[in-house]
């Protein structure tokens, strides 16, 4: 079923492809590249992926994170709703015996599992979230893991960016995307049937950080991530959960 939200995301993918998606997302700067690498490592750690395992990546976009996820040695099915962004992903030349790209809307897809893990970076906030979580649960093996990084609505910049329409458009967001608050998101995970849920605020390094300041900002961010109260305002949330064993 193609919803208005899905149509908006397809149109948004075309705009991103034309403008240079990774520049719009901020992954191309020196700070952005460090953020991407750290984020991928945290997602992989949460998924516990390794050789011989099978993972589904939702919202792979240009394949930037797919490339890093593939370094785990796992077999990856990477899906996205945007054909234009998938064209960029396929240009990366990732090993076809372990990485397969598929164009589809995730929430009502007919993709077949089960998977050891379902993973993604900055994608759940684009989706019909309750339907998406139910589908993730269905696709996981018993004791399979979901591991995602998503924007934190308690971060002041994120809150403004996701809720002021003209700023949202100017900064390259799609019309319907949002962000999450970790306490309410934990309840969504519980309702979907997940166990051992863990949602951790992280990431204080802005992609626009000048190169001479990256090391200092990273150290300060590491401190902030450990401070109760302060850490709640970090830019991102690391979301991990396990499907029940039945």
C-alpha cells in the first residue's frame, strides 16, 4: 500500500539524490565521517553481527552504512523506498554474494525472514512506527536483535528541526519525519513484544564542527554522555532490543 507518507518519502529521495544525499545528511564532512563510523560500530555491536549471520538493513539510502555493516561479514539485505538513492548504493560495488539491495516500502513489505538482526541508521523516524516495529518483530528470529540509531527529540536543535516546517525543509528533512523521546519509545517496543530494551542517548559531535575542534568536542561529548540529566539532550538515541525466545 502506497500511503501519502510513502509518496512524500519517494519524492524526498529524488530531491536528496539530486542535491547529494550525504552532504545534506552531514556525513561528508570530517566530523560527519567520524560520527558515521562510530554510529555504525555502535549499531553493529548492538546487533552482535558476524560472519554467517543474516541481517536486514532498513532505509539503506546511498549504502554508506551498508558498506560499514558489510565489514562484519554478515549477509545483508538492504532495503529503501527510493530507487534514486538505491542507484547510488549499487555503485559502491559491494559483494553481491553478501549484499542485496531491494526497493520497497518496509512497513507492508513481503520480504521473507527470519533474520538474526534488523538494523538501520536514522530511518525509523521516517516510518509508520508502530507498523514498522511489528514488522521488525515478525522478521526476527527468536532472540534476534534490532539495533538502530535515531534522532533525539529532547535535543534542542532536533526539536526545532523536526517541528518547524520551514526549518525542516531548509535543512533537508522530509515532511513527515520526526524524532523520538526514549522513555515513550521504550513503551512502543514493549507493546510490539520486545524484551531487553536499551535506549541510550549519545552523540554530541555536530557534523559542522571545524576540524581543529573535533578532538576536543569528542572528548567533551564523551563526558556529557555519562552525566545523568545532561546526557538526555544528546543528538541521537541508540536503540537496542531483543525478540522474545518464543
